[in-house]
C-alpha cells in the first residue's frame, strides 16, 4: 500500500505496470468495472417496486455511472442523486467546470470516496443521467454511521453512509414521503476509526458534551461537581482536573 492518496497510488501502480508488464485496471473508470457496478442498478430494479429516487455515494464516479445507466435505461423516471463529502467533492467540481479536474482533497471519514479526479469514462457516462449532486458535511457522515449502527445494527463505512448523511442533513427534503433507495456500499471501516466516528457522531448529535468549569480546590470540590452532574442524569465519560493553568486564584 503506497502513496499519500489515490492519485499518487495510481501513478505508482501505472509505473509498476509499465516496468513489469502488469495489467493496470482502473477501479472506477474501466468500462468493464462500470458495467459490473451497473448490476447493482439491475438488482435494485428487480428487488424494489415503484422507486422514486436512488441515492448513490460518489468517489471516482464508476458506481453512479453504472447504476444510473442501468436504472435510467429501464426506468427513466427514477431520480438519480449523487452524494460526496465536502472534503473530496471532485464530481461536483467536474460538473461545474464541465470536465474532470484535479481537486485538493482533505482527510475525510468517507475515505473510500477520496478520489482527487473523477474518471473520464465515468464522468461522461454519468453526467447526462444525474438529476442532483449533493455535497455533505463531515459531521453528518459521522451521524449517519452512528444511526446505521444504532437503528439498523449495520456497520457501514463513511463512504457508504454518505447517502443517509445527505438525508439527515436535510439536503434531500424533496424526497419526503417518497420511496428512496440508499446504497450502503461498503463496510470496510477500521475498528479504531469506527470508534472515533461514533464519538464524533454522538458529539455532533449533542449527546456527548465537553465543558470546562472552575471549582474550589479544597477537599470535596470535584465531588460536589460530580454530585451536581449526577443529579441531572448525566454520565461522566472522562474528567481531567488542572491546577497550573487556572488563572483566577490558587485555591481553584
């Protein structure tokens, strides 16, 4: 596993292919890969009746290209909506400019979508078929991962949870009361990252709070604070007491 991001990894892979005679297969822009991903669209049509919209997470664009082509060919009235993280909105930028362009990507919970430039084949295939493109904030991806675990007992990586994130963020309110299919496309999340995502989700949800309070340094000062917190039904996750950087007085 080499390279800081997918663009760098791709360059390394292509160099290896040239040097050693390997076959390089683009994981999101090869026509056969897109055709394979399009079978997901066929499964949706087979398994769900009277669909109003399908929400697809977007990274390199191969998944939405295949799914959109399959669904629009069979049921052109179905809306196709793409979702990206604000930290890697390469497809959104490409639609704006009219062609794939390189974008600066930042660290994101949706690391599976972190493609700096969408594929040319994917872009040209998907562009005329997408009805709406949505860019979501990171906090909503964290909340979506949390909701899927809590309510659906389903572990989904950040990329796969992007569609639900857009709905929870209120960016697809026009779909209320309609039949919507979300693609939970990926559960490949590192366990330590999952733990952080859950905490971020709880914090964004207002269920995990952090605050600072000045208390008396005499014996029982922290105990009184804990009793007060207990009285309102709150559980303390972590507590750190500090003396050196308190500026009000030496007895706090």
